[in-house]
C-alpha cells in the first residue's frame, strides 16, 4: 500500500515577508553550491517527526510568515544530525524553490505541527494572485476581518 503524504507547518521566525525568505534561501543555496554541496535548503529543528515516511512521500513545509501561511517548500528528506553541542536534531532538507500559497491566517505556536493535505492552503498560480501586491498591513487587515 502506498504511503500518503502529509505536511508540516512552522513559524518562519524573524521573517516579515516571503521575499525575505526567498533571499535567505538564495544566499544559503549559493553558499552550499560554492562548497560543492547540493543545491538544497536545510532547516534544523529539535525533534525528528515520527511520520518521516509520509513527509518524504511528497510533503511540504508550510511557512507561517507575519501571522499567515504564505508559502511552502517541498520536503526532500529528513535526516538526523548532531550539533556541536552533541545533541541530535532533525535536518529538514527541502527544494530551494518557494511556492507561494493562498494566505491563510495562523496564530503563533511552538515548534512544528503536522498539516493534513486537505487543510493545506492552495498554491497560487500566478503573480499578484492572492494579494501578493498588497501592502502587508492591508493584507493582514483583510485576513483579520475574514475578507480573505
């Protein structure tokens, strides 16, 4: 029986907009490529998800930015890594491309959570769709009043 995909959702701490995340990913992947490593994005988190097979079967990491899910990154693999402090952690290896999604309000939470595919925001198909050109404060207000 094939494994069904599931997703993760996580706060993108310190990032105010998707463009800022994309710039950070470009810097990280350029540094990896310069070091002869694969062109991937890696995010290290404390806990290894128990549903690893489902995440690696087509899952994505949905990023909460400025109070809303705004984009996702495709998960390639989950690997156990050990920090300089000797503590084992989970490296989420992702494709370097960021896929923008329909903004979906999300309250702050700690760590990551699983996200069922049917609960995931839909991908945006083109530039400007989903209010991508709106100022952040206007977009936030529209989400707040439920007009989004």
